[in-house]
């Protein structure tokens, strides 16, 4: 097959034409590295090699871009990369990032768990679930959350005081507060305990 034309496309891609027909697009960087020129013969094996190299290059570039923006779990990163490349290239890129020390699931899980437990106010159960959704092993997620988890009753009290200060005196507000806390993963028994303490404090005033 003869390379009859090349055209630069958007997103740093170059389209190759063999014998007058489009043969597909590869990363422009890989095209420039290839050394091929219009008029050269290009076998099916050589073309396939270019496509595979392009996939690996694009996967690595996407991985670096995403990690520069923020930390990702391996599962999360692989899923995002596979939207623009093959799954195989995505897996290779993730493995390469891990080998380079640019990502680590345990480190990611620890930072993510701290954010879920403190800023978002999730209970341990909900935090573990959210970490699993990001591809973190359940045992590892549970271990990290147990280590970082604040006292649930103290957290419930802080959330009530901040977001539902009327929960101790207004029944409608109390119901909303209980529903919200349960959505965050807190056990009803702990919620009831804190509300009872607030009721006693209010009665003593």
C-alpha cells in the first residue's frame, strides 16, 4: 500500500490515506516520529504497529494530564483513559504510571477517605462504600477508614449544630436531620443517642 496523503486533524491527530483511501488517524507525535513520507510503501503490519504505538502514546499522555489535575485510583484512571483509547492501552498506561510512582491506590484512598470523613461528613460505612466505587479493595478501604474515622456521635453532634440547630425543638427539622444523617451513613442508634442528649441538655436549660 502506498501512503498517498496525510492530513492534520483536531486533537493532535493525523489522518493517513493509503492508495487514496483513509486508513485511520494516529497521534501526530507518533506520525512525526515514524519517518514515513507521502509516497512510501506501508505494509499492513507497519500500519498496525503505528496504530498500537499511537494508542499507547495517547493513553500515557491522557494519564499524565489527568494525574496533573488530581489524584486518581487505578480503576478510575483506567476508565477515563479508555474513553479515548483501547482498554488494553489504558491498562498499560496505568501500570506505567504506577511504576513511575505517579499514583498509588493506598495513598489515594487515604487522602480520599480523609476528605469524605471530614469535609463531606460521611460516616464510616458510607466512606468505605465510596472508596469501593473508585476501585479500592474493600479490606483496604475499611482499614483506612477505621484508622481515620472520628467518633460518630461527636460528628453527628457537630453536623446537627452546624446544619440543623433546631433539630432539638422542631419536629419537622428533626425528621429532616435524621434522614440526612442516615443518607450520610450514620446508624439510627447513634443518631437517636445524640438527639436524646440534646433533648436532655435543652430540658436542663
